[in-house]
C-alpha cells in the first residue's frame, strides 16, 4: 500500500469517516515490492532493537552493567543481527517470496511490524522484548519460505505477543474509592 493511501486512510479515520476497504487478500505479499516493504519494516524493527539496547546501556552512565542485563543485551543484539540477515534475505529473494494466497492484507503485516518496532522502544519487561523479537524473527523466517501456513502462524504469534506487551505496559488502573 502506498504511503499516500495510508495517509488518506489515517486522515479519514481521524475525521470520523470510514476508511476505504483494505486490499483484497490476493494482494497480500503478491509483488516483489510488497515483500521488500516487509523487509524494510523488519529492518526498522532491528533498528529499534539496537536503539533500545544502546539506551539501556547508556542508562548505566559508564558503570558496570549487571550480568543479567548484559546477557539480555547480548541476546537482543544477536537477535537484531539475525533479523537484519533475514530481512536482507527477503530483499534478495523478494520475487521468490511472493505469497498471493495469504489472506492477510499487506498493510496489516506492515502495521504489525511498525507496532512491534514502537513497542520495542517502550517495552518495560525485558522478557516481553525478547519474545517479541523472537516473534519478528519467526515472521521473517516464515515470509522467506513463501508458504502460507507458516506465515499465518507467525503473524498470529506476533499479534498475540503485541497484545501481551500492551497489557504488560498498560498503566495501572486507579484504585477505586469505595
């Protein structure tokens, strides 16, 4: 979906008007450009991982970083590298990764990765972050197969993890005054 179309949809949502219908299921990852767009978003998620790890390290202001945090940072940096490698493979194999029978609009897949990149930056529980990154890696791996079933499973897993992160990062409910 072109950026102009996305902006028009967002503007329509803000104005209270109905957004135009999403693309047909046959349009999901049905061109090399759409596969490349997914690879772009996965690369942006890798950028978010890197920024998050560096922010967490800088927070210690030159002091020793506790061992558990070092281990988590190493795991996230390894995942970042793997996510970049998988995104690069998607770029290289874009034409072979086309999946026309996916049944998921391309915009939906892209929005999931945008949401993931945003949540990586703001996540409060490191375990949620590691699981979210694992789900992104799963999506990248599944997309490179060009197979519908693994992609749908990966999308479902990513959606579930994004919901978990949203719940874990939600502000606490105010205490009721009874």
